[in-house]
């Protein structure tokens, strides 16, 4: 895969999501997916300390532990950039300085590493001043515990304040933003936030890139899908855009001889400011359509058709 840049990091144009590791994919299946991704040239894995505390019997940190054990095997895991997030683990909620430090130390232990490549604040905590959040992250960078910092789930106002603080004080600055962004959810990111990302030279690394599986094309009226996310994904069928987007994906996928997921990810990767969409696979069978997106260049007409079908102002 042709690599892209996030700050000082070199990353793949497809980021492998680790939210399923230790949850709907056990350790053996997770390691098989990670091996196959790395074998294909993938070098960018995303996780969080909170994954997957919502599942019965799990408490958070399971995904990091699975990835950490994979990294400990060496070989194919050696050159992978690992991104994780703090602020949402049940034992370390929020972004108070002491909480961020404790959460980071716990992530380092689970990942089995001395340095986290890319550390996100998982959700903004507006009870904590920007100066305290960025100051704590800057200290972690100076101590060598973190290479680059980033934010997820943050308002444009707070993102600007954070970036301007870094520029004014000469601290480490966010190099990436992880927004919820995909064909079925464009309005939250496009506009002010995307313009801010471009202004400060950040890279967007969108999560939920396949809309919980809806953009794989397997959710259709009258069908039942065996998935932990089926309820949230199938709701898009009831939106004005849902059928239009499926029809546009049907057409492009058929014309190009690729999977719907490949087209959806390729559309996202072609958006201005996007460095690498995040997509997850809980089995080896789910991985090839994701990998294929890195090799698919959509035509201007194909992009325009998907733009029109998914336009928020037509919903």
C-alpha cells in the first residue's frame, strides 16, 4: 500500500479497526486478521482502551490486550503504527490530567510497548480546560510515552481552541481528527470541521466508515443479518438516503466488479482531508473487500453519483 503521512508517522490508506478484537472476534481470529492485513502491506491499526467494555463479561482493554500479544510475536507486527484512545474506559473516564496519565499507562501495559504511536482523546471533556488537556498530552510526548497526539469526537470550537493553544504555546499539536464520517453521515464533518482540519494541516481518519456494516450492501428490506450491529445498521434503510445510496453502490460495484464496501471506502478515501478510513474485519473473509479499497480509484462520475445519492440536504 502507498503510505500517507500523519505528523511524523507513515500510515496506510486503510486503517484496520480493532473494535471487534476480543469482542466479536476472539484472539485467534483477531491475530489471523492482523496477520493478513500486515501481509497485504497494512501498517495502521486503531483501537481504544474502552474496547469492548459494553459487551457482557468484558470490562475494557480487551482489544489493546489482543493487539499487544500480537505485537509481542514480532515479525509482521513490528512496523505497524498503533493508535489508541483514552478518556472512555470505565475506570478512567474523562480528560482530567491525572486520568489521562493513568489511562495512558494502562494502555502502554496492555499494548506491551514503551511508546504509543498515536494517542487520541476519545471524547472531548468540556469540564477540563484545553490548556490542561493539551498540556498533559504534550508532557507525555516529551517523556517519550507518546509519539503523536490527536482528537476524536470534539466540536469545531474546541478543536480550534486546542490547535491555537498548541501554536501559541509551542506544545505538541493534534495531527489527526477521528470523526464519525461516511456516506450516510456527511453533515457532521463536512463544512466547518473539515475546513478546520484543512486549515491546520491535520489528517482525518474517519471511524464507522461502513456505517456499522450498512454500506457493505447486505442490509436490504426483508433481510435479517447476523451481526452485533444489525440494529443500528438497518436503521439506514428507513432514511431517504438509504435506498439511494444502496442503488448508487449497486451500480458502481457492478460496473467495477468489486464489493460494495470497497466502493464506500474508496469514496471516503477520496474525500479532501481524509488520510485513511477505519474499517474492521472479524474474519479473514471480511478483509479482502477492505484491502481492495486502497487500490480503487473512482472516476469523477462515480464520485458525483455517490455524492448526489448521499447528499445530506436531500435527506
